[in-house]
C-alpha cells in the first residue's frame, strides 16, 4: 500500500473525493429532491444512512476494488519478472520507468523500459487468463490506406505483434518461453525496432 500511495497519493485523494461527490448527488441529492417534489420527506435515520452509503461506504468500496486490481497487476508483473529470461532484463539495458504519471484517470505504475534505435519499448503485463507479457513500443499512429493497414495487421500477427492506438505491442506467453534466452530476447527486440523503422513507424516520446 505504501508504494501505491507514494506513486498515486494525489490521484487517490482526487478520485475518492470525486466518487464521494458523484455518489452523494446520485444517491442522496437526486432521490431526496424527487421525494420532496412528490410531497414526501425522508426520516433523519434514512437520510443519514443514505448519506453515509453514498458519500463514504460506496466510494471506499470502489476505491478498494481499484487498489486490489492494481495490487494484483503488480503481483502478476513481479511473478513474470521472476521467470527466465525476463528476470534478466536489466542485463540487456532495461531500466525502471513509470507510466500514467500525467494521467488523471489511470494510476501510475512502475515498469521496465529500454530505448532501441529511438523507440521507447516498455515491459508490462496484459492481464487475463492466462496473463501475457507485452513489449509496447510507443509510435505515432500511421496514416495509411485501408489495404496497407490490413496488410500490416496480417504481417504482424504472425509474430504476435499488434497495432494499438499509439503503439505496437509484441506479446509473449511466459509459460511458453522457457527456452528463450535473454540474448535471443534482445535480438528479437532489436529486430522489432528494425521492422518499425522499415515500415516507417515514427517513435513517440510519451509516457
């Protein structure tokens, strides 16, 4: 929890206040306004109960779910980083970085990152059943004809590379990569960067 609050204390406080205000209006102000308009008045007991639920209990419940989701992703990421060859990322030039630092909607996360040929490539996890590992290269979205775009997708899919809004994502399944060495991984990431350069994807320097 300390790491979460250290990275997101301002967002956490803002999000809790926003939820509290929103649900106070939704559960308290609007229903009571409708009741009064219809000529009925809630008891003080009902008013205080609804106020506590809408302003405190429900916002705290939602915030707790968000925190547990964030915590679970951190646990899955640490588990992936303990598997070979991903436990040796530092040896090939990956360093600690942070994403969503400027976002007001998404909580900040600690990740691993490397720059190859000008492309910022970020290690993270794709939550699912099972969870996969992604190497996300931030790029400017290409302006191409529909036919060319379709050709991109078909070509990239063979190597488990997918187009996203502002990135290309190379996906690995940690349970299927036991024979992959750190040297092979580095060579594949270099090849990934070379492919992006060949296909005229411009690097996007944004966190």
